[in-house]
């Protein structure tokens, strides 16, 4: 099993915090839900252009996408 990148982890976190589903986010931004889901779950690579897309679409500082993962015990 592939492990999602820190960027994917943070995109999912931001979507949860904003109460936006992945499906809704994909539809609003004109991308395939399957493609988004694959990137956020580690089945496809996240490329630099994806990072630009995510921070522009989420209207956040790029540093938000690289925050360290907080593991729960």
C-alpha cells in the first residue's frame, strides 16, 4: 500500500476543516474525482503543478501544504 504524501495529507486535512468533500472539491475545480482521490490516497504521485493547483484552489499559503503530520497515539 502506498502512503499519501505530506501534501496529500494536508489537502485532506484542509478539506475536512472546511467541510468540503473530495467529490465536491473535484467538481468545483473541474478535475476528475478519481484522479484527485488517487493523488490524495497515494496511488498517484503529487507533482509540483499539483501543489500549485492545491494551494490556489484552497486559497491557502503553500506552507499549509507542508505542515508536519500530527500522529495520534
